[in-house]
């Protein structure tokens, strides 16, 4: 049931507007500040100019024309707003039976059917640490991929590993000077990172180091077997560590083919740019000027450096071309922060190539860079380098301590768990705390991590959502003991209607529009915010009313339907954010 769409369509009808304006109208609908004013509000300010009428008059006029139907009970003017009261008796059973009938599909609008989206996310650099910034890409990217998939997109998850480039020159330079087999065996990626940092620091004093590193990378590009063997060994060692982290996060990729895999394609692609007359020589380098098409001052897209080495941008051009060949995508999304210029250059260079070669499909216009802000305050207790795994371990350990303390303080509310259960709960809660934190603000917002708040069972946290879910599961366990099952049959549901119940029904109605917005805006935060509000509305209901009243089976069954629908929505939302919906905590 798409309430806002229904209202928007009715509004277009009485406004004599074409149906294709309904989307814009639906986007203007909001909840009134006070539920007593109505369920949905339409502000009339925007119409004043077009209709040459004062907004309050427009509201009155529309209210008289709308009347009632099987969704709208009545529409009333309140100043410049037109407020709608929904027909609770018809809306409630519709929502509850839809949510209970298809818990996993409720909220889906399916606009991705028949479409393909490539999502490039995580994409860490090998031999540089996987830190919290990469977690944001991993987490936000995985969230976007799940949202797209939920809407029916075929999603291709690409981990475009940074396994190529001068940084390998530094690592190999360091290895040849200071490398220690035993250390490499024992500490793998940690050791490679140390080597990289050591060589890089030295290059700041000694230009010879930089030159040697550059030269080593050139030899790698040319396929020198000795260098290539070293590189391949370092790559495998690093990848192993990344894979463990992804497994822990429950994230899978369709491919780990990184920058190195595109290497062979780069030369021919650069030739295409030259043949098309799009690339020009500049101080020995080969570049595509893009400021003209981007419309601001921006460096050209560099395809080849003056020393002959290919660039990150050239590789991304070749990679995007290959992606289009392979998938003919409807969207090609790069979840990467602080590379806005890089992607603007790459997309513009590809656009120019397309124009020069006369492509029928201007697909570079469907490439997007989804960026995000900084994370501050992220360090482990010991204040050591910010390795993601260390942070996840710390979160797990703190969750465990907290759970033990809760049992000690109130064993009735928090019964002691078996060691196995305690392990599973601590890991799930720790992950939820860290992963939710990452999407608890709009992605472009800089966020500050704080151990004390992220693990709370209240507030804007992942554990709060898990706790709400576990509480709903607890209600169902009790219902089972009392022999009661949910029922969304109109006769039962007619018993619902108090303020808290209706607030929850309205919130459930907001799930589908929220998921649509989250998907279109590539903003998993929208889901997080919604679930947080849903939990608050649910807890207000739960604190005000008894769900199970053995003396009133009909009411109990209707309330169970409401709780069941809410639990299903919460579970779906948690899944979309990559959090485990725990049944007990
Ligand atoms: N490896 C890069 C980094 O960590 C990110 C790669 C993003 N993806 C891409 N196709 N350029 O900075």
C-alpha cells in the first residue's frame, strides 16, 4: 500500500495536473509536527505562484475537493497546510497483512528489476593498512549493494584492490634492503606495511630511494620475472588478511580483480584515446584536458606519466570500459572518499572518448562517485595504529564485559548465557556497534567515534536496534507459551487504534518510501535513522500497553500482529545494514 503515492495521485487529480507530477508531489508530503493535526501534511506554499492564490486558500479549496476514499478518511486545511487523516480501519489490516504475509519482501518497490549495478567498494591498497576509512567504504558500499539488490537490481560487487602502482616499488625496494623471511611469515601484511612506511620515510630524505622505487615499479609493469614473483607473493599474503576481515563482516565480492588485472588493457585503451584525438602530450606526459567539460578549474586526466608509467586514472578508464563491455550496467558506482577530482577526470575523459568515437550509449554519464566523510576518534585502547580487526576485537570484548555486568546487576532481565552464546552475542553486538556507527550519520558528515556511546543499549546505536528486536522476539516466546498467535484479520485488527498503535502503523507505512530514498540517494543512513525511530515508536507502544492480555485473546492477537510486522521490518532493515537480528541478547 503506497499511501503517499495514493495521496499524490489524488492531489494531481484535483489540481488538474498530469500524473507525471505525482512523484514530485509525493516528495513534498511529510508528517505534521503533531499527530493530532493529521497523518500526512501537504504544504501549499509551492503552489501560490502557479495558482496566484494565498496558500491557506489553496489548502481550503483542495480540502473541499479531496473528500474521502478508501485510504483517506478526510482532508482538512490548517493554515497553509492540507492535512490528511487516513482511514485507520482500512489502512491497518492492509499494512499488517502485507507485512506478515511477506516479511522478507515488505518494503520492496522493485524498481531495480531487469537492471544491473556495479558497486566498487572497499578496494583497499595492498601493503597499506586496512583502516577505518576503508571500513566506511566497505560498510557503506555493502549497504548500497544490499539496498540495490533488495530493489531487484542485479548487483556486481567489485573489490578493485590497489595492487599496482609505485607503492609496490617502495615495498620491493625495502624488501631487497631489509627484508626478513621469518618476519614476513609471522606478520604478513603488518610487516609489509612497516616496510612500505620505512622506505617511504627514507625517500623523503633520499631521492635515490624514490628513483629506485619508481624503477622497480616500471620493471614490474614490464613483467620482470623476479620482481613479478615478489609482487605476487606480497599480494597473496595481503589478500589473505583482507579476506578474513570480510568474512567476519559477512561481506562477499564477485571479484577481487584489482588494478594489476587491468594492466594489459591499459596500453590499447591509451591508444584509443590518442587515435580519437582526445589525449594530448603535455610536458612529456599524456593527458586528456577535462576542465572544458567539467566546467571548473581542474587538472587534466593524466593517462601516462612522463616516465612512461601508466596511471591510476588510465587504469580506471580501462577498467570502466571493461565493466561496460561485461555488464552493460545501468549504474557504475564507486564508493570512495576524497577522490572527487580523480573520478570527475576519469568520467569526463571517458565521456570525451565516447563523443569522439560516437558511442550510441553515453554510459559514462551513469558512472558515479559516492563519497563520504571522515571518522575521528578511532583508536584502540592501547592507542595503536588503527587496524580494523583490532577495533572489532575491542568492540567484541567490550560487548562481552558489558553483558557480564548486566547479568551480575539484573539476572532476571539478562539471564546468564552459555559460553558459546556469550561468544556469539558479543561478536554480533560488537560488530553492530561499529558498523551502525558508520551509518548513523549522513555519509558526507564527518563523524567522531566514541566507545562509550556506540555500545549503549539505548540511543542511536546498533545494539539498541538489536535489543529492540530481541525484545519483540521475547514477546513472541511469551505468546507461544500462552497459546496465542498473531492475526491481522480485520475483526481483530479493528481493536487497534490507540495513539501508540497508530503511530506504529504509520511508521511501518514509511518503510518502503525510506528504502526507496535510501537506495536512490545511496544513503544507508536513511535506513539506520528509520530503524532507530521505528524502535523508539515501538518502545513507546510497549511501555504504554500490554501486548498479551490472556483475558482478551482478540486484542492480544491483533497486537501480536503489530509486533510481528514491526519485528519483520526491523529484521529486514538490520539485514540491509549488515547487522545480526539477535533473538536473545
Ligand atoms: N585503492 C584505492 C584507495 O584505497 C581505491 C580504489 C577505488 N576504486 C577505483 N576504481 N578507483 O585509495
